[in-house]
């Protein structure tokens, strides 16, 4: 027989009544001032244990017993909650908590390094090209007018560059509508960027920086690589996934602490973009060979861009290098590309 | 069984000497850390399904450790119901963000159902949470109707467009939320808290104005001197300032609301201090950032303990006399969707 102290509530008011409860095999007996109640065990519902919080036994008609005598409740209702009883036993011991920590850390690590990029790649596969193009249009709308004006290059020069771009994109047949958009973007410097859906923006400054048109082709091939591998879309999806993951893991605290996850998230984003740059580089090397050019042109333009960057550094412009892998490494890869 | 819908319940009639009951919060960071991390790991292993149980266990832990007059609160939601709600919520959020990413031009169309549905979500969510919260075996209830909530949003919601009038709208909304709560059959009465509530925002707006002026000054200085330190300085000033204002508004408005609430013979005293809150939030932020999130449970427990330590229930009658109302089921979908959309009016 189990016996324990409890507080009894009748289910009609908030009045508490201290009682003594005696537990038998098939029923419990509740005895208090002016109260004597027998309740069959089958009519009782007990809440699963959580930490050291008080246990509640729900009686028929909304009445309730509350007690701090955990041992007595366990003795009366052994194995009342298969799942949560087991969880409770995990939560009570540090070794299990540390094991849980290991599982969580491993998952977080895997998600960030492999899981999210992989998931983004898979999800991107389900996104129709038309949707992607729409995403690109939005981004383009941001650049046009605000940061960039139509190119100041001569018509013949532009014609020649379009010709080169056409050679690079000829026969790709991947559903993207490739377009080269030469633009005069003063604040951005020598740069080129690919937008989801096939638009490639190239600044006049880049054209002027290049010593040969093959070097321009090398940059364009790199940007085409971004389009083909759907990097814009994948970055967007990865950013969303990362934000969701951070919110799921640490969204517990007050909203202001979500600031704490902003910086690490931004750093991880940069890591991602570095990986994507390498992927685009590889594509560029391969494509340059296919159209009869040498990846060496890529190495040359990288050197020029780096020099240009060093000259202009200190300015607040979005530069080509902040999110790119170490240039020396990229140049080396271009020179040793098969 | 019909329950008379009395305004103050039985408790209002019982007079007695005034008694102060400080709110006790007895949770331990270590114990909660274990619950938190096991919750996370099981959620991962079960591909998210366990998250419903995790939510219930977390709430039950915190409610169970919040005590007034020695008696703890109870959270009674059924994890299966929460799981169902979550599935609905995830579907809704997927549609919303999917459209947002791939057709942002059409996303504004989704704001229409959100504007019409928002009040519904808010009302359902409050009803679910209130119904599943009990103290001394008497449930809370939320009896605000969708129509009344929509009315508040439509009549005062446009004030949001004039940023400076937003506090008035928020005050109306909180008044609506508070007034429609009941503890058992006893209605929450809310005295006028317009003055301290809006006053807190007015001060914050004033400080914000000073902050913006300082930032402009810094911007000019940066253009003149081209000092490399001025830009990061501006960023620190901006975020630091926002932080101060957030904590200040949080402390003052919470006090304003709770000091105005009465439940039958009970009134409340909330004495949160802005400078304590600033330090609390700031140190929590640092702790979470430097432990890669592992300090989250500690930070949460600490914030709740502070809040409890500054809250007192003043009883001019006995806590015994509150009557339980009629049972009625409240569905969960609203609560989960509202949570994911971050629709939350905290009291």
C-alpha cells in the first residue's frame, strides 16, 4: 500500500484541501476534512512527469489531486507513460543529456556543411525555370536605375562582346534564356554577376580592365556556370534553410537574442558562396576548353581583378573578392585545369 | 449544467485583509538544459514529429515551476493536437513563403487573407493557450470573438500606417486581449493603462530621435574625415540604441499592463526595471552567441526568473473562491499557425 500527502481540488472552485491518499491495488482512497472518496485506479488519469514539477492526478468530474511525492505516483502508476516516461528518464541524467548534445551538434554540423546545400540543390530541382527567371527579374530590377545605367561602350564594342557571349552559350539547351547586359555601374567597379534565369550583368569597368577579349570570355563563362548550376536560387534556399535551422535551435529565447544568430549565419553564408564559386570556376574551365579557349585567360583576369581590388580597397564598394575563395588558389586551379 | 456568467465570479464578494504573494519561479537552468537538449535531439531523430511533445514538455516544465501562494500553474495541451496544428501551420507557411520567394509580386495578395485571418488566428491562439492553462485546477479562458478582434484591427489598425500612432493601436489590442480573459468564471478587469503605456513609447520615440540625430552626425563626420572607425561605430550605436529602446519599452509596457489588471480580488504589481532588462538581454545575447547557443536554456530561465521576481500578486480576498467555468474544447490550429507567423500579443 502506498500512502502520500496531496492537495485535493473538487473541480468546481480553486479551494484547496490538504488530503491523505492511500493507494491500493485497484483503487485509491482520499481522506481529508469532511471528505472521504474512493476512486478506482482505472478512472484516474496521471500526467507524465516533467523535471521535478508537481504531479497531477485527474479524477472523474474534473477534480484533481496534486502531489510532490513522485515516488508514490510512480508506485501507483508504473509504466503509465511508455514514451514520456522514457524521455523523462533521459532528461534526468547528464550522460544522456550529453549524448543528446552530441546528436544535436552532429546534426547541426552536418546540416550546415552538407545537409542544407544538398537540400537546396534537391529543392531547386523542383523549381521550374520560369519561377527562377522571375526571381532574377526582381534582382535585376534592384540594380537597374539604382546602381547601374546602360553601358557607355560603343555599339561596335558591345556587338563584339555579345558575339563572344553568344559563342559561350551556343547549344547549351538548358532552358535558360541567356542574355548579356553590359552596364555602367560606377559604385560596383570591375565586376560581373549572374542572375537566376540567365541574365549576366557585366560592368564597363571590367571590360576596360581586361587586356584581351579572351579574359572577358573567361569571366562570362564563370557567370554562365552560376546560372547553369542555379546558384542564385540555391543561395536563396540555403539562406532560408539556415534561418529556419537557427530559429528552430535557438528560437527559444526572447526575440532579441535572435540577433545573436545573425552574425554566424552571415559568416556561414560566405562559406557557402565560396563553394559555389569553385563550382562555377570548374564549369568555366571546361566551357572555355570546349569553345577553344584556354583557362589561362581566367588566371590572367583574376590577377588583374586582384590588383584592381588592392588599388581600390578602403572604399565601401561591394567587391568581387569578399565572397570569393582565395584568389591565388583559384589562379592555380585555372593554370592546372585539365 | 449552466454556469451563470457573473462578472466577478464568486470571488469578488469575499473581502479580506490584503495579502502579498510574490510570484515564485523555481526552475533550474541545469535541469532545463537537459530537457531542452533531449527535446532537440529527439526532434531531430524523429524528423520534427517530436517537436509537439517537446513544446508541451517545455511549457509544462515552466508552468509547473511558476508558483503563487505555493501552488503551481499547469499546462494541459495534448501533444497530438499540437502535432496536428503544426502540420497545418507548416503547409500554410510553405504556401506563404513559396509565393514570397518565387512570385513576390503576388505576395501582397496573401496579405489579404492574413489581414482577415490574422485576427482569427490571434483569437484562436489565445483561446487555446488560455483553455490549456490552469491554476489550482481552475482553467483560464479567452472569450474574445473574431468579430470583436476584427473590429479592433479595422477601427484602429490603420494607425499602424502612421508609425507614431502605433502604440495607441497596440494598447487597444492589448486591452482587448486582457479584458476578454477569464480565470474560471472571473473576468479580467483592466483599468486605463493608456498613459504609462503610450508614455513609454513616447519616451522611446524621443530617444530614438536623438539616436538618429547622432547617427546623422556620425555620418557627416565619416564623410569628412574618412575615419575607418566611424562606420563600425555607427553600426554599434544603431544596434545598441535599438537594444536599449527595446528593453526599455518592454519593461515599461509590461509594468503598465499588469499594474492595471484585476482578477476579482486580485491585483498585480509588476516592477520591471529598464536597466535590469537591458543588462539581462545584453548578457543573454552575449552568452548565447559565445556558447554557440548552448546557453539558451540558461538565458531563458534567467529571464523568466527575473520577470517572476519583479511580479507580485496582491490579494484582497482569498485565492480559494474562484469558480471553474463550463468545459468546452478549443481547437489547436489557430495557435500553431499563429505561432509560426509570429502573431503574438504578450501580456
